[in-house]
């Protein structure tokens, strides 16, 4: 009887390692309920297994059980020859919060592991909470990607105020990766936002404050946080807050309210900065009225003159924007990786794009002025820029100007221009169709709502037809379903999510469309009949703002099994994920059932997820 019990314990570990058993929590509970000797025998046997998947699973279970008896074994796992085992040993150390392991983690930092192991080391350092490890986090900041920088900041916050300050002082906020990391970390973590606010309020050291304020323009806060910052007695804090508000994800009406309030600030520097940010909103009546009032009533002649210049410049800009299209040369803005989808969508809508250079999310086109309005309907682009002039970066003295705008005083509008580099050519542009002027379905947003450009690319990948039974099993706020509805006719749209609030948002967004069925469901166990779906689309959990890597390890294989079950022959699955390797691994058992049609990386918000398209054979 005892032999059988031992065998069953180890068999459950093997089943977990091979994916036959999906619940790590269940196996951990079984181990904890077994006699100590039998549990230890099963664990030790697994630690010496030849199959690295078994060894990896053992460390996952040690972490899940939080059993410090096996802490010494974790040190051995850190020296395993397989990086997946090392990663899980690091994870187990973090779950145990084993401070004696910090020196060993410090050694791992310098061994050149890939992102997955390094990100787990960073996480474990934060979980353990030993401030002495801040030096290791500082070392990792040098040359770190946006994703890793975000992880380092979150871990540093867990090490305490002093450690967090040291990391902020080490940031080079001129780097785009750092800016993206600050934006992502603060928009997804209330703790990060709180750490910044506390640090700014508490610090008396000017050098520390300077570092915090250098980062502030790239940190996005909530309404109440900004109220505290714009009322701060220190000019430099209010100035940084002004820049942060302008870059923030706040609703436009709240953003404009703060910027208009700052026009009444006692500091002319703050007023000037707010005025510069408001200049692009001057068509809003309350903004224009506020700037007109500033022009008439501000005590400083310089501020009055600047306000007048902003008003005059807007008139000139509008004239230029009306004249630019006569040349018929534009830059379309999309996301890097989606350039080919723009041409595809245009062709489907009967728009012929005469393309020039392209890359990094920009596409040069030459179009008849009469066709420009047609571009407003393309979901794969954010906005349309008209070209004022262009030159080769190696020959900046030879500039080709738009002949229709040479009569205007362009020099006074340089702060409204954008320089766009495509290959070796630099284009000076102004927007002629802004994002808010693009034709889009109305929707309520959530923090994880998908970008329209990605949604439309995924819809195009599905090869839409009027017979589609189109399903999004992780629908969130319903953007993919909404974009498919806007694209054209279908048989039915179905979607669901475990998050009740998300499903309600999706229902609000799709209330005007017919044949829509939304449910609260588990994507791993769909209430759909076999072979009943023609298109399955999903913005899968990346393991960042939604879910985590360990949950995805369990979810993805089950999810792909469900995709295989419900898709009909010839149907397509269009999936978006950052966990590309994990998804490909989940697909492997079904390689005879699916054809991989596309694996396209897309750069968005400091991430590079892939659009993966599978066709059911």
C-alpha cells in the first residue's frame, strides 16, 4: 500500500511535467497532505530526473508549497545546465522569500541569461525584499529593454523607498525604452504611481528631486494624483506635472482642465509650458477662450505675446493643412510590423495606394487630393501626415519643399511639425487627418483595450466572409468583435471573458450590432459545440498586465486544445501574444491539424507581440 502511494505521488508529478495534469496547485496540495517522508522521497527523486521538464516541475512545486526544507536544493537548481530549470529555481526562491539566496541571485545576474531568466531574477529580488540587491538591479538597468526596465522598477519599489530612489537616479530618461517602461509601469501599477508621489512629496534633496522630475513627464497618474502635484508649492514640481499631464492617458476633458488651470499658475515658465501643450487643442472652444483671455489679461508682456502668437500660428497652420494635400504626398502612420496590412485594407476598400518608402510604422504615399478623405476609414492607420519638405539625412542642404506652402511663414510653426525618418530620408510633416478625425466605432475603453490598428490587422488575417461565426474567447472590452462588426457582414459574433466588468463593457460597446452573443465563460472550457466556429480570434494574456507566465504555461495548451475542438475544417485562429515560444510549444501536438499561415511581430507600447494565424486542415 505504501509503495502504491509513493508511486501515485511521483506519477502525479510526472503527469504535471508532461502536461497531462494541468493544476500545479492540486499536485502541491496532494504532496502537502502526504506523509513527510513520502513527500520528500518524491521531491528528491524528481530533482535527480534526467528529463529537465521534471526537474523544472519539482522547483515549481517547491515554490508552490513554500516548503523551506528544500531551500538548499534550490541552490543546486540555480546551477542546472538547462535555463528553464534555472528560471524555475529562481522563481521558487522568490516564492520562499529566501534571503540567504540573494548572493546566489547576484551571481546569476552576470551570467548572461536571456530575458526570461533575467526577468524572473528581477522579480525574485523584489519578492525577497533585500535592499542590498539594489546594486544588482542598477547593473541590469544598463541597456535594459523597456520590459526589463519596467520589471526592475517594480522590484526596486518592493525593496523600499531608498532603493527605489537609487534606481530612478540611474535612469536615462532620454532613452525611448526608459520612457516606454515608465509609461507602462505607471499605467498598470498603482504601487508605482504611489511610490513616485510619495518620493516627490518626501524628498528634500534637490539632486534626488531632479531625477524624479526628469522621469515624471513619462509617468502617467490618476486624476487625484495630479491634483496633488499641480498644487505643490515648488515650481519645478508643477512644471514636471504639466508635462506629465500633457503626455498622460487621462481623458481629454480632464487633461484640458488641468492644463487650463495651469495657465493661471504664478510661474511664467509653467504658464508657457501649459500654453505650448494647449496649442494643439486650440480648436476646442474652452481652450481658445482661455488663451484669448491670457492674451488680454496676463501681467507679463511675454506671455501675452506668446498667447497671441499661438492664436496666429493656429490660423497659419490651418491654412497650411488645407494647402498641403494639393501636392498629394503623405505619410501614413501605423505600427511597425503592420505596414503590409495598410495596403491590404486599402485595396479591399477600393483605395489604390501609390506607395513609396516604408518602414518602422511609416508609409510614404502619393495620392490624388480627392482621395485623401477615403483614408479616414482605414482602421490600420492612426493618422495621416502631409509632407512639407524632405531631405536625405546625408545631404541636409538639399531640401525639396512642398510648392504649395512656401508662401507661408513656416518657421514660426516648428513646434507643430513632426520629423519622420523613413530609411535615410527625413520628412517634415503636419497632420492633415488626426486620430480623432479617423472613422471609428464608438467604444468604452479599459486599460487593456486593443489598439484599432492591431484589431483590424487581426480581422484581415481571418479572411472575413459573410458566413463567419466569429468568436473571441477572451473578449475584454470587445474591440476585436467590434472591429469585425464594423468591417462587414457575418453570421454571428460570439465573445466572452471571465471578467464580469469586461463583458459588461463589451456589451455596451456592441449593443447596436445584431447577432451578438456575449457570455461570462472560461476560455479553457468554452460552451461551444465541436467544429461550430469558422474564426477564432484572441488577444491572449501576455503575462504582464493580464495574467502571468506561470498561469500561461497552464492556460495555453488547454486553450489550443479548445481551439482545435471548436474550429471547423478550413477555419482560422488569429492569436496575439507576447508569449510566442510558449504558444508555438502549445501548438506542436496539433501540427497535423493546423497550418501556420503567419507569424508577424508587431511593435506596440514597448512590447513586440506576434500575430499568429493558424488554419485548421
